[in-house]
């Protein structure tokens, strides 16, 4: 009985590691074209990431239930107030309940147009998360006007980049 449980746990660990390695190897990397995103924004309009070509884009993955995300959201709002003439922000929330994400984005002061909420019980089950290699949140990307991933960094690093533009 103990051997069976031990083998089962080992097999599960191998499967999880293999799955994560597969996702990581098939995700976009710095310098590559950012994977396509098509979704409905909170305001009900259709969104395509490709439509923002010609602009710098910050793509921020978060969730209302994620304390580090909520703390970073306050910094993101301040960043937007300072650099909104230089960059578009796209926030992409993973939520069990869409209403929670909407309430949190309002409370946190999101004022930009491009807000997406995907109903998902687990981040890894999201196709968009897999495309971008997002295993945990918050995760933030900077995308060039040509649509290439410039970096997956902290907001502080991205702010340094914009302060030098």
C-alpha cells in the first residue's frame, strides 16, 4: 500500500515537472513576437493585442485574490498616471468569479481601457497563461511597438526604461 502511494506521488511529480517544462519550452521569449490575445474587455468591446501595434504595451497578469498583485496594482496605477502618453496598459486577470476582478480593478483605481478578466480556476489552465509562460502572478511583460516581447521584468525595471525614453 505504501509503495503504491509512493509510486503515485512520484508519477504525479514527474507529470507536473514534465508539463511545466513543456509549457516553458513552447512559450514566447524575449525578442519573439508576443502571442496573440483576443478577448472581450470589461467595457464589452472586442480586443486584439495586435491592434495596439505602434505603441509600447505593458501586459500585466494578476488576480483579485493575489495579495502581491493587489500591492503592485497601486504602483501600476501611479505608473500609468506618469507614462500614459508613452504606453498602453493591458491588465489580464484570472478569476473564479468575474465580478471579483471587476470590483478589485475599480477599488485599485484602474482607469485604462484594456482590462480583461478570464474565468479560470487555475492559472495554468488558461491558454493565454500557457502562451506567455505564466506560472504565477503577478507577471508583467513589456511589448515593443513592433509587437515583440522586450522583457518580463518588474514594474520598477520597466519604469526605468520609460524614464530614459
